[in-house]
C-alpha cells in the first residue's frame, strides 16, 4: 500500500525492499520536519491549560481527586480527538495529499454537485487531480441524501456558509494563537524573584508580537531549519520535567488514566466541573494543524510524529503537572512555571518563549494559505500575494492580512491582558473548527468513501457528542472573552460571503448579456471594422460565448486587432493543476476570423507566478492547437456552425520548439522589438523607459518562426504566419473596468449588500490587472456598468 495514503506503514523487518527503506527514511525525515511546523501550537498548551481550567468556581474544590479528574479528562481528550479522530481517521481524507476544511469541501464538490462556482465545465472533470478517489461508476449510483442535497440550492449554499464559518474561525485562530502563546510564555517572569507587573508583561508580549509580524515578509524558509530543533528541545524539556514531577511529588497520578476518575470528578464538582471543560479544551488546541498542514508532509509522517513523540511527551507533562498540583494546590495560577525545578527555570523559560513564537508562526502562515484558497474559490477579495521563497513551493506572505492580524492580536493582548480570557476565546474558536470538520468528514465518509450512511452517522454522533460537550462548556464563556472569535468569524464570514455573492451576480450578468455568435458571424471575418496587426487578449470570466465588453469595442472603435484571444483565468476545485493540463485552447469563430479562446486553469493551492513567459506560452499553445486541429478535424470542425465550447488541452510546461514553430531566444535588451512600428517615437521612448524601470529588459525574449514542413497545409501555414506576425506587432490586454450596482427593483437588503458591501470591497481590494500581472503599458480598460 502507498505509504502516503496513510493506511499502513511499510515494515522493513521482513525482506525489506529498497523502496520500503526509502519511503521509511523519507517519512522519518518529514516527521522530524513536521514537529517544527505542525506541532508548535499543540505542544505549548501545557503553559496555560491547568491555570485556565481552575479559574472560576472549580477553585472551590481544591483536592487531590479533582486534580486527578482533570488530568484524566485531559488524557482522554488527547486520546479521543487528536489520536483517534485526526490521526486514525481524518488524515485519510486528503485531497491529492492536501488537507484542511477546503480540501474536504473540494472533495465533496467533485463527488457531488455541491459547488457554487459559476464557471465550471465538463472538461474540468477530465483533470487527473479531479479523478482522485473512488471510480466514477461508484459515484454514479448516488444516494437519496446526495440527490436531495444536489436538488436544493439553499442546502448547497448552507454548506458553503458552514465551510466559510470554519475558515473564518481558523482566521480567528490566527489572531488568538500569537496572543495567548506569547503572553503565557512571558508570564513566567511573574514567578521570578524580581516579579514584573502585569503591565510590563503586556508591553514585553506586544514587543515580541510586533517583531513576529514585522518579520513575516522575510519568509519562514530563512529560519525554518530552527523550528524543528526548538520544538524537539521543548518537548524533551516538558517530558523531563513531567517525569521528574511524577516521581518526586505523587507517583499515584498514574492511576488517573482510568476513566473512573472522570466519573468521580463530575460527581464531586457537578456544574462547576462541566464549565471547567472550557479550560481542558485548550489541551487540544492546534490539533487542526495536523490536517491543515498535510500538504507539506505525508499522513504517515504526521502520524509518526504525533504517536511516538508529541503524544507521549504531552501526556507525561500533564501527568507531572497534576502530580505537582496535588501536593501544591496554591500553585495553580502559575502551575507550569512553579512545577519547574529551580535550576532549570531560565533555560525552560527561554525555550518556552521560542516555542510559542514557532507555534504562532505556523498559524500565521496557515492563515495566509487559507485566505489564498478562499480567494481561489471566489470567496475572498483580491489581495497581494508575495512569494517568500523561490525554492519552497507554497510559502507566501500577504501584507494586508499580516498587518490586520497584527493590529487585532495587539488589541486582544492589550484589551484582555489575561491568558484565561484569551483562552476562553481561543478554545471556542478551536472547538468550532473541529465541530465543522466532523460534519464535513461524515459527508466525506458517505459521498467520497462510498461507505454506508449508518457508519457516517455513527462517526458523526460519536465525535459530535464528545465535541458537543466541550462546545457547550465553551459557549458558557462567551461573556468572559468567548465573544471575540464569534465577532471575528462573523466579520470575516460576511466579507467572504458578500464577495462570493457579488462575484456570482456579476458572472450571471455576463452570461445573460454575452454577444450572440450569430451576430459575429453576420459581420464577416473583418467584423465590419479595420483589422490592424497585433494580438488583442480580451479577459473575461466567461468560459463560453463572447463577453459584452467586446461589443463595446466593435461598435465604438474603428479598428481592432487582427488576432483576438478571449482569456479566462479560473479556479477549479482541485488543489493543483499540472502544467500539461493548464491550458484549454479552442476557436470562437471559423478560421478566417482569427478568433480563439484560452482558458487557464489553476487549483486552489496553485501559485500564479509571473515568469514573464505567458505570451510566449499562449502563442505556442495556439499554434499547437492549430496544427492539432488540422491533423484531427474532429477537435473543432470548421464545417460546423458550433465553434465555441470545443476545446483541446494543450501542454504549457515549457517554451520549446515544436513541429509547427521554431523558437528563437534573445537574452539581451535588443529583444524588445514588439513595439508597433505605427507608434510615435515619444510613445516608444516612454515604453522603453518604463520597461527599464521595471527591469523587464532582463527577461528572456522569444521570437517564433514557422517551421519549414513540406507537408503542412497552406491554410495552416497562413494562419501560423498571421499569428506570428501579430505577435511581433504587439500584444494588448483588454479588460472591463466594471461598476456593479443593484437594480432599482432589488430589495433593500440586496442594495445594501451590493451597493455598499460589495462596492466597498471592490474599491479597496487589489485590481484585476495587478492580480493577473498584466503590464500597464499594454492595458486597455473598458468601462462597464453591471445592473445585477
């Protein structure tokens, strides 16, 4: 069995093959690396779990049985949720190796018609990543529940809202994790001889937090090699301290592993014990990172790291703290630092601070990745994405989100100044994400794994019962700080849903107002205007048909480019699209019109890098399509009246010679020869100066020539020569500059959402041209009013 699937670990004990040794060593290396990325947050929970649990009325029950009961609850919580649910079950529900809330939603959208993305095509289902999972024949049968959900759009919308709420809660984690981790780590200074005041601790925590967020633009790759050793040293430290406390203070704590002590705990504490579950919940905060960061590692490596390193260290540490507290009840407010032997305090304090920074770094990076995924699925406004590493794929930095997170984190730290109140908020955010993951996993068990609905219901009931108890206790803490994640999640969810709603309405307007193909055919190959040399790239969200922005040009301008390409850059519900499958090329009109369509497909985790070769890849892809069409007329028959919608997959991996084109590369500045000869000398000098400022001259410039092939059809040669001539004349990028407003007949709520909410987001988010890396010197924008 494939070790990446997460179902088995290859055993090297009997007749080991070289492949099994390679896989085992690879997973061990990944397990080591995962300690610094995945488990930083989870491993720092012992800093504040006991102190948060005993805040409140549980202080009225200071005795050994209660301490033992709290540890027993922590032990079984760690066993049931991280170990049983995530390690054994959830990690198997990966989407082509990716994990997280959106990975589960993506799986569901591909195995059932749950997606609300407006521009999906049947061709997307032919992607290799799309077919991940059970075979299509198994999916075709379907269940009554599946058909019921597919028929009702409101239920599919509700599913999207649930996913967005989970994503918003994860963003809330990105605000709360740095605050509670850093503040709890520096709180150790209160137990030293020279005790710092609470105000001084808050100032110190804020300085560390500002430094943490200020260094995000550097990228984690520059310090990533330090992360795993820091967490390993931290885990060894807390394991050693816990073992020392067990032996020195109360070895009887081992008995508390028995769930009998949980019964005794609730029998003695009653309602006070139930409310204290909000603090015990903090022992599993950070668990979701095991699934969310799956794409950077393998399921086996994450399982190995947790089962053999993290889990034993955490259990021994919590057991040791309980043993210490059973003999030192007065130390509950600072239980972790008080339990440290005196000579080891300062080394442990330093490594605790470093470990808290590592845990904070991981959730901040995960927040950047999640927001990019939300944007790819049409659920978040466009933001600037900076790639912090040329070698490590997926490491990104989003400036706007980084500073928003910093401001919110500082506000939480300064406003609460208490890890208990922040812990109340943090626990509610984490358990809400787990609750949603359980719900989505139950749907995956039924619709993706093709298991019985009874098994899915059993999974749902078991873990919803466990998590529901903690959720109910966390909800009681809403007045004491628990309102923070609710407010943050509602704000972020409103932003995401308003953007998604407005985007869908805008797309539907484009669909209903697109130009009829019969109208274009009636104009003839010249379109009734002068066709001048050059290529016009017309950007639109439409995958079929001609956008209304094109009719504005045809009816108002006396000339247009000789070659027209309608470009659609869209996201598909898969994590990655291979370069070989990225481009879909087809015709819009018959061959004499020289009008093509190019659909560029990206997965929700793909990075749209600006390598400066898009134009060259596009020209080569169109040339390959022209030759493919000549060799296989059924690809897009010129005799048919239906041209649009017939597309062929063209590889876009590299720019290389083909049977139809010869590629000539030029690395010096003389390669800038694409400026049209019809331009004035002033325009030429301005464009040259702009390119020099942007360092564009250093890019590789490619020129094409038609290969000399005796067997090439004359019409194909003429079309290729027209394409190359147009490329040499220059490329113009044409986009619609849209203004979206609600119709007069719309409801008041819709007017508020579109005219105020969506318009505000569009005005303050990144422009389409900047997001698509379109050069400003070649950009033409056309004003469009959308009455939605």
